[in-house]
């Protein structure tokens, strides 16, 4: 399996949001090739690794990534050539040292991460097995339950829904194929429910779900429940929120937006607690601001019927997860490797969560890509469920097909049973 790196080459492509991104090819002396690219998110944590962009208004409105590409080709490639492609930790550490900043601002987190993925894929190619089997150390036993981002918050005319994602999770399915069908059927039926409520066809929102029809989260949950019921899936589908509350947090007044008014953290926690008592929630993500270390432990104490999860709050950073664990602030975190910038660092954070009884939930980014490495991580690590996005755009459908294909190719593989981690059962 040992094979030395012969060449590394980067280029600029575009993600599903038509924003420039870095793609990297790693080629070994034995002819094995690994390819990696760096998606970006719409809700981006303050403490994520840097996405280095050119800031040239004359190209892609300043979003081009030629500097990051050049950093791969001129700086990273010469430094890594000749290293053993199986030495993921050593390669990632070398890039971290070359950059020299915690946020990877010099070379760009997008440059470093793309190389890290490409190396990861190259070593699996050298081992002549799918990356997820390489991660698992053998044949996979389960695939995770997919979740579907069906309604998107944001500003729509005079309406502002502060909660970013309204998610459904068909955990009650018998197979991955049934789970995917249940999510798609509910999503499609929801269009008819929303049309009846609005008196018109619902808009397609920024993340390809339906635009929020109300400022009241409870109203939206009722409408989704109606769609679930019409499909005959009541009791088989759970809810989740990605609140992304940092987006609507006002630091000056220390308040959050809720139903058109500013409220305190305590009021937001109390309101969310009531929702979890009425609806079955698998998890609630980023309920509070990414620096609200004081309120997260209180939320985790008081909201007992769901799992409290951190995304922008943790940014796949082990030190932040350790602090959250010590404060008893969370039940788990969203695993997005590009937030921290290398595969090694992401897996280190994952192992800390595993060792301390915390959930790790893999997720793509809004600016997603076909063939996202997070799917290999999800299947290879055997996580219980994932964030998949709305079943509408190609890179999100690709993730669903990935799960079904992986299950089909692994004899005896089954859908993960997440009932043991559901707090409302």
C-alpha cells in the first residue's frame, strides 16, 4: 500500500453555488490518483479555517481562488513530493507547519484541505478498495440514516424566519431504500401542503428546500407534520433544526430573533424546549451564538427531549469540543472536515467525541460537490445519521445514491438503527 507522491496539481473549478473552489490531483509513483476539492458553506463559523479568495472584483465578484491554487502548485506540491501517500498524519502536519497559522490563512484552508482529501483518496486507490472500506478497515456493516432539509429559513420579503433549516429524518424505515423514498415523498407532498397554505406555489430557497412560509417555527412544523401524515409516515420520521443562530444574533443587545421580536437566550431556550415537547426532535443544531458558552450548558440541561449539537459552535475543532464536553454544553457536533482544514484534524475531533460518548454527525456544505468525501467518512466511520440537504440538486442526490450504492455493494449491509440515541422514545 506504500506509494510515494510523484506529483500534486491544483486547478480552479466551481461548486454547486457557482463559486470558485480548489480541486487537487495527487498522483503516486505507482500511478494511483486521488482527487479532492474544498466545498464551502453558507452558514460559516467565525472560527473555521480560512477560505482563501483573491478578492479581485473583476473575476467572480472577488471569489476566485487562484492564490490558493498557486499555493498548492508552488509551495505545497514541492514540499510533499516524495512523501509516502499512506502517511496522512505526516502530510497534513507538514502542510500545517508550512502555513503556520491556526486558521490556515497563509496557504488557505481550501488549498490545504483539498490536498488532504486527495491524499486520502490516493491511499485508498493504492489499497485497491473504496475509501469508505479503507476508513472502516474492512467491509461496512451499516449505512447512516439520511436527513432532508425541507424548509429553509432566511429573509423573504417582509418575512424573516431565523431558524436556518427545518429537517426531517426517516429513521423508522426498514432499509436505506425506504428511508430515501420516505424523505423524497414527504418533500414532494410538502409542496402541495405549502401551496394550500400560501395560496401559491412555494419558492425554492437558497439551500434548495422550500422558502419558509411563516415567521413562526411552530407553524412550519405543523405544515411538515401534515405532509408526513398525508404520506402515512407519522411516527416514522423525526424532526431536526439547524438554527444557525449566530446569523441572527445581535451582540450589542445580546438577543436573538424569534417570531419578529428580539428575545434573550433564556427565552429562546424556553421556546425551543416547548417545541421539543410537542414535536419529536432528533437533534437541534446551533441553537445559540457560536460564542455563547454561558447559555449552551443551560440549554443542554433544560432541553432534555432531544440532542443538542454544535456546528458553527465547534467547527470540527477538538479544543472547542473538549471545552464543550467539560462544560456539559452539548451532546455532539457536526463533522465537517473543511472547517478545521485537514482529514487528520477532523478524525482527531471525531475520535475525541467517540471516546467521550458524544455524537458525530457528518454533513456536506451548502456549496457542495459531487463525490464529497464526507460520504466516505459517514459510511466508513459507521455514523448513525447524516445531514444530506434537500432532495433537489445534483450533489445532494449524489449523496443519497452513494448510500444506496454502498449498501447494495456490501452483502448484509443494513440501515443504521438510531433509536438508542433518540431522547423522545
